[in-house]
């Protein structure tokens, strides 16, 4: 049996996007072991019912708990918005961090004028999860949300600086910039790859990166619970997916920023 600090962090997502969070965790917590699960066979979650998302989430968390993780990281905005309570219930006393809570807090720490913009998938925007999370701590804040569904396929296509992507970003930002936002939450794990393009289109905006803010929140949670791994010079990274599409490795390496050589398939349900 491993001691608690040596146990891995469990990170999960509906697909490949959560690898941006894994990348941030590797950089922020270089001594931590990580187990990642991406539900690539059943992605996207955004078009599925609440009950289905809850069922899938339960299966994933159960798998990670069997891998003796010490903390859970919900690296999927849709899961965090729809089934976050289920994750916390299954985790018990184990630390749980999700991209929405971390992003909301970071936005409040960043904004100067209280006008916060959020770009996310349609499901995340419709859930109003970011606005609720922000208003629970700062009722006076203005939260302007914009669904940006076209950005996910553009990122997965690798069109990170393509003119089509630039024009799409420009259109999505127009209504938000008109409301004088000074902070923009990248409310989807795909979007951090578009930071350079977004910054070039709106250089005065402060960007809240869901991956780095989540990594910071995980580091704090582990420290508060005495779970930091301080003596691990050779961390173990394990990647599980429910299906291995032809392009998964290419896309995954782009998100992770390093090679993805050992990917194991693990069907659930």
C-alpha cells in the first residue's frame, strides 16, 4: 500500500481537453503522480442529458478511486457544471478541485472593474455555473457569458493561428468587449491553446486560464491536507481513455506539450 502523499492525483475529462490541466499540473507540481481518464468513446458530453452525464461521471470516479487516487480534479467544465456534486459525494473527505470553482475565484482575484467575461461551450454557458460561482462570492460582479462552440473543433484541427480561427474569436469577443469587461475566463479546457491569438485580438484583457488556475487550486488543496508529494524525482503518469480515435495521440500531444506514448484503453459501463 502507498502512503497517502505518494498516491496519484486523479484527473478526468469527457475527452482530450483535460490534458491542458494535466500539463499545468506537471509544471506546477512536478513531483506528483497523475492518473488521467478521458472518456473519448462518449465525447461530447455537452449534448447529453444531465442523468447521462451523472451516470458517466459516476463510472469514471469509481474507476479513479479504484486506482487509489488521493485527490480528484474535474478537468471538464460540463461535468463540473452538471455533476460536480456527485463527484464530491463519492470522494467523501478527499480533496476535489474543479475548473469552474478555480476559474471563478481567479477571475475575482484578477478583475479591476468587476466586469468579467466568460467564453465556454454552449452547455457550460447555459448552466450558468460560472456566474453562480462568481456571484456566490461577489454578488455585485457583472458576469457576461458567451457560448463559443466553434472554437473546440478549430483547436482540435490545430488551427491555433489560422485566419478562420482569428475571425471566429473576433466575433465571439465583440459583445463581451462592448460591455467593458477587463477579465476573460477561458471556460473550456481547449481554449488555453488560443491564448496567444486571443491576446493579440484583445491585448488589454486579463485572461484567466482554466488549466493554470486549477493547478494552483490543486496545489493549495494538497498542501492544506498534508498530501503534497515532496520526494518523488521520477513521477508516474498514466493515461486511460475509453476509446483511441485515430487522431487522439496527435491532438493529445498538442494539448500536453510532450509525447503520449503509452495510452491504455479502459471501457466503462
